[in-house]
């Protein structure tokens, strides 16, 4: 039986395929798929309709305009997709601003002249569902056992970390900010990551999407610490825009701001991406919240302190 040709239009799915040991079966990726390094040579099947380098407020406005007009934030290159001749296409139907949706694919495949590929759409919102997608991808690629094993290892690593953190009464209240202007609170699996890392999430509900909020509500939450993780931003950009965010008087006067417990993380590589590196995200946040208990050396690479008390 011929090994399936895989196109992944979702960064987390690309990482799952690689973690399953099948990176060599990938024949295409999205422009946002940047990990692991060995997939960099693959042709990109998508391109953005917005300028990702725009400041947060402008980028948010551009994305909203496209969504309101029922246009995807990303455009599929139908010619390249057809030339890749995939047997399986991995995508998502969770967020129009994060990856190519099934609707985008339907349009791109409308002119398809060969056999129709199998489209597998992922949309996890909790850690359990993220681990479950490992099994879904594994089963799709006829290695169900490998998918289940990858999921079990992820669960076990998170459990080991959780057992080492302090009791609930000692846990700091943590606010995770997924977008800076306008401000949004990180949802989905992020509150579970906070809890697993020994923190108490505020302003967020596990399994629910990122929620719009206000600077006033963030201040009223009186969080002990604040983690900035704008979706799609690497660490350098988060630090740069995070300093502007914290320069606002209402943020500088927050409990976390006065205590100097404002951290910037690489949300694009870790916290925003529902794949194998969510386990690393738990380790990163544990290192941030409990430096004396857990030190894995992520500082300066995956996170940094944004302000001093």
C-alpha cells in the first residue's frame, strides 16, 4: 500500500505529524507552519490576506473586516495544492484567524480534476481534546497506536509537573492576555495550562474561546501575575508590544504591574498552538511561576520578564 501524501494547513497538525515520525510524508504546508525545522523546504499552500506585521489594533481591524465579509484571513493556492496531489489534508474549523478552514478548502478544491483527498479537520478547545487529536491524526495515517502513545506521553508529562507544584492555597492568580489591542483573555486550553503549572487562572473559562475584555476588568481582577501571549507573536514582538501595553497607566498600576510580575512568552510557538508543544508550555509557565521549584532553562528563549517590581 502506498504511503499517504500529506498536506498540513495547520501548524499544530504539522507538528503532530512530525512527532509521529511521518514528517517525510508531508508534501505541503501552510505559510504559518514553521516547526520543526525539517519541514521548512516544503512548498507553502497558503498566503495571508492581511499584513501580519501590522500593529495589534490595525491587524485586529483588518481581520475583523475580512471575517465580517465572510472572507478567510488566508488564501489557498489551489494550483500548488493540486500539484502536490495529497491523499490527506489536515486543517481546522475552529478559528478563521488561525488557519485554513474547510470552507477555504472547498473553494480551492472546486476545480480539482483528480481523486478527492481526505480532509481531516481538527478543533480542540481543551487539553484532553488536544491529546485526542494526536490519536485522530494517527488513525488517519494508519498508525493509531503511535497517536495514542504520543497522547499518553503528553498526559503523563503534564501530570508529573502538576504533582510537583504547590497546593492550591499557595497558587498565584494569573491573567493570560492573548491579544493586546483590543485586549483579549486567553481561553481554550490556556486556563488548564495555568492550573497545571501551579497557578489560578482569572477572567477565563477552560474550553471557551478567547474573550474580549477591557483594561478596567483586567485591573479589577487583581491578578498576582500577568502573562502576555498574543496569538501569532514570537517572543521579541511580544516584548516590544508588551512594553507599550504595560506603559498604559491602568496597567502599570495593576497588582501584577506594581509587583513587577509581568511576563512575555512566545505564544506563537507554544501557548497558542494546540500540538505537542503545549506540554512544553506547561513547563515554561511552571518555570515562570515557581523558579525555585522548576528550572528548565527556557528564560530568554521562550519567555522573559517584562517588568521589574
